[in-house]
C-alpha cells in the first residue's frame, strides 16, 4: 500500500514512532518454507582429509577463504576469516588473494565480486540464496523508486547486485544505525528489503523510513512466548538477539546486534549463560571463544517439525547448503563462479564503497 504518512503497528504491538507507509508485496514473498533433509555430520577422518586437500589448493590458487558465522563448523575451521557481513565485505575489499572462496550466501559472494571485479570469486553452492534477496526484485524496486524522486534508498546488504545498483548506500546489521544517521536530512528514506531490521533502526535513530516488506524466513520463526519460557528456565541468562527478528522478540533482548557483535557481547559480558536468538551456526564460534560459558539456542516456531523433534534450533537452509566437499570441489573447478554484467558491477560498487567509507568514520563524525 502506498499512501500518506501513517502510524504503523509492528507485530501487533503499540507503535513507538511515526513511520511512513510500507510497500505491500505479499504476492512476491515465498508462499511456504520447504524443508531440506537433515544434515549428516561428516566423520572426523573425512573432515581431516578434505581440510588438508583444501589447504593445498588454497596455496596453489593463492586463494582466501571467507566464511560467515552461520557456516558449518568444519568450514569455519578451515577459513582464513570468519565473521559477519560487514567484516566479510571489509576483508573482501582488502584481500591481496587472486581467488576468493566465499563460504556464505549468494549476495555475499556478489558483494565480494563487485569489490574485486578482476578476481575469481567462487561460491561452494550456487543455490545458496536468501529469502530477503528474493523479496526484493530489482524491477519492482525501480518502479517503486519512481513514485518519489526524493527517495534516498538504503539497501541492507542482503539483496541482489541488481538491487544494490539501484541504491544510494548499502548497510549491514553491524552499521545500519550509523548509515541511517549519515543519510542526507532532506531526503525521504526508503529502506529495503528487511522490514524488521528497518523498524529496529527507526527505533534507534528516530528517523522515519519507508520500509520494504521483506523478511528473513529463519529469524521470523523466533516467537515471544517460547523465548519467555526459556528465560524462565535460565533466569540468569543474557538474551542476545539479531535485529532481523520480530519486535515482540527484540523487546525481550539484553542486546540487539549483528552476529559479530553478538560474539563480542558474549565475550565481554560477565554473565555465564546466554540465550542466542539467531541462526545456530554462530554457536560454534561462541563456544570456541568462550569455552567456560553456556550458550542456549532459542527455539523456533516451525509447523513442519514433529513435536518429538527435540532440536528446535534455527538453521538457515541456504547457509547450510555449503559443505566441506563443495568447498573443495569449487576450488578444483573454480566454479560455481560469480559473474556480473559490467554496468551492474560499476553501479553497485558506489553504494558499497559509500558504506565502507561511512563505516570507517570515527563515531563522533558518523552523522
Ligand atoms: P550479519 O551481518 O549480522 O552476520 O547477518 C547476516 C545475515 O544474513 C543474518 O541473517
Ligand atoms: Fe538470508 Fe535469513 Fe539466511 Fe541470513 S539467515 S542468509 S537473512 S535467509
């Protein structure tokens, strides 16, 4: 729905501030969430053999392996760098390697390619997508942008290269507040594609924005009731939440931040127990970095899981498409390779570089 400024309710809770209208894109969103078969962990001997092969290939290719915090443990363990979207794009921008092996999802590998058009960028599974990316097709965004020439479009990095090419600046969950605070004051802000991250940023900055109606299918499965139950079981635990979650869940958080900042928070906070409200792959680093602390996965509401299924941790089906074997294979074949049209590469680089520049500013000059 496109209209005048209106008071909007998030997740059925009373609004905190005035928000502009939201685009009604219900028809574009995924109708259902198909489940992938359960992952079978690799035996340790196979992990060792594959890891050794990958390290040899890495030397031969002069490659760097970048991995997101949600990747399976055995991939995180062979990576040169493991981090959040911001850290990964900073690493991609600075790497002297000839080949970038991107263990994450498609939009992350595309971002690395945009920053390194002359390098080879491979993604272990070409189908590792993202529900946020799918929710915002470039042609629909372009049509919506035409409705207001005064829009300043801020795109969460979880979008396609073609969408990035249409935007003024990119942000990640790690710098979204800083990026919005640095936006020109005379512009009408359009935030795409995550309505939950956008709503949280509005709460933090007080800056009204028009929100694209996309969401992360994995994070919206966290629910307030289940989290309240878990808090009762672990009353001493700190609750750390990713901002892609619903407001009803964010409202129960002790800290709301990107995956990398979640890890920092658990490292530096004096508490011994943490309820972690994001994809469960992050627990590998948390346990590695804080072996004396306890991390508890928040359960997800999932109608497809049997009541007898005791593991209700959240997994992103896209992030979990990458396996150690596929990492080895993509290095042997140098495929699947990320290729993008020249005009998209050129146009999408601008808003990413703007993000990296704003992000590197000291806090007092952030805007
Ligand atoms: P981070 O940048 O916080 O790691 O988030 C990426 C993501 O896809 C979260 O679902
Ligand atoms: Fe996309 Fe959500 Fe998966 Fe992150 S967790 S890659 S936002 S679908």
